[in-house]
DNA sequence: ATAGGGCTTCCAGTCGCTGGAAGGTCAAGA
DNA sequence: TCTTGACCTTCCAGCGACTGGAAGCCCTAT
C-alpha cells in the first residue's frame, strides 16, 4: 500500500503518517521508487495510534501504549495506570473549562449586546470579578 | 515600576510581560538604563490581559478586547459576540473531553489492572470499540 | 509528448509562552 | 572601593502535534 491508501484506511492525513514515521512510531518499508510501502501491520498500528490520539493520549503515551501492546508479557496494570493518569488530566481540564464556561456565560447573560458601550464583560476584565 | 514589580502585581511572569510587549499588546516606557518603565495604565492592561487569558480568550481575542475596552464608542454587542463565540468553543471542547472521559473511564473500569497481560484498553485501541 | 495526480524531501509556521545563555545595572555589605 | 547577588536586558531555541507550501520526481492515461 502507498501512503494515500493507508491514509484513507486509517483515517489519518498523509502528512501525519509521515510525521509518525519521522518520530519513529512506525517504520514502513520502501519501494524501489522511494515510495513508502505499508504492510498490514503498519496500517494496524496507524489505526491504533489514531484511536489512542482520539482519546487524547499524547504521542509519548501512544508510544508507550504501542510498546505495551506489542509486549505480550505486559501487566495490564501498566496500561491501566497510564489510562488512569490520562483520565485524571482530562477531568482536570474539564473542571477548568467548566469554570471558564460558568464565568463567561454569566457575563454574557449580563451584557445587553446592543449599540451602547456599557459592558459588564469589559468591566469584569478591567477590575476583576464583582 | 520595573518588570519585577508589575509581574508581581499583575500575577504574570516577567517573561510573559516581555512577550506581550513583543507582540504589541503593551508599550511600556524605557528608563535611561534601558529598563522597562511601567505606568499604572500598563499594569492595568496587564491585569486585564491576565483575566482575559484566564477565561481562555486567545491572544488575538485579547487584543480585540483591549481595543474595545479603550474605545468608548464601542457597541457592547461586539464584545458580547466575541464572548459568545468563545463560549461556544469552550462548550465544544467540554463536550469532546466528556466523550473522551466517558470512553476512557469505561475502559479503565473494565481493566483488571493486575500482572496479567489481558487488557480491554489495548483491545479497544487495537480493534476499535466493541 | 503532455497533463494530471500522487509521491518525495525539506523548511517554516502555528500558539503562547518558557528556558537558557551572555551580558549590563544596581543596591548593600566588607 | 570592591564584590556579591539580585535584578534587568537581548536573542535564540524549544515545547506538541501537526500543517502548509515549495520544488521536484514518478506513474498512468491520453
């Protein structure tokens, strides 16, 4: 398979796939013309990576997950720990964003949104909350 | 005031303040020794920027907000529109993260987390959900 | 022969800082 | 007066995870 085919099948941009090779996540073969030549196993890895990235794992987490995946002597505890740490980060992020959302939606509610200059949003930014 | 003083008062790192000058958000004076010399108005702007950034506005949004703040012929509708657009992005992001969180916490729950290799997290990444 | 699409590499840019190197300035203490 | 140490300056590089674009080769169809 050429890069276009795997890109399509894995649902990743070709650019991203080249980048993943660059940073050593995959190592496709090369055809005589210099084109990358992907095996099924490469496609499989790329799909794995795509799903891990979609769950928000960092590239370095993905590298670790891939290594664990390929190591049949792994302990599932290692995977779980990684996933739990990541989950905790996501939860933190959600909490942060919710706090922003709450403040912001209060401010938006208070703003008349007409052609007059008075604006509680700007007042809040200028002087701090309430 | 020197940069250290404003950094302390505005709650921003000195590096960040220099960066804000670099990109033209503030233009402090210069003392004869070359040190930046901050007026109260600079401090005020920095505090404004700090609060806007804490609400997740991008730097470009901050630039716009600052301009609106300093324009007393502004229409509050312009501020409100900007804030609402930003709010919508935050809500999207929260939705995304919640979806990751839900998937991930399901997977984590299903994983034994012991020293055996079997792991539903890896299985899911390898083959897709369910 | 040519046109088009796909492939290659390499470089630069994104965003918002952050770290570090190399060096000038200032106030306090010996 | 000299030195120490904290402050300030500029400039350059790096973070994460791509993404865009330029320049050029390869392959297939007309």
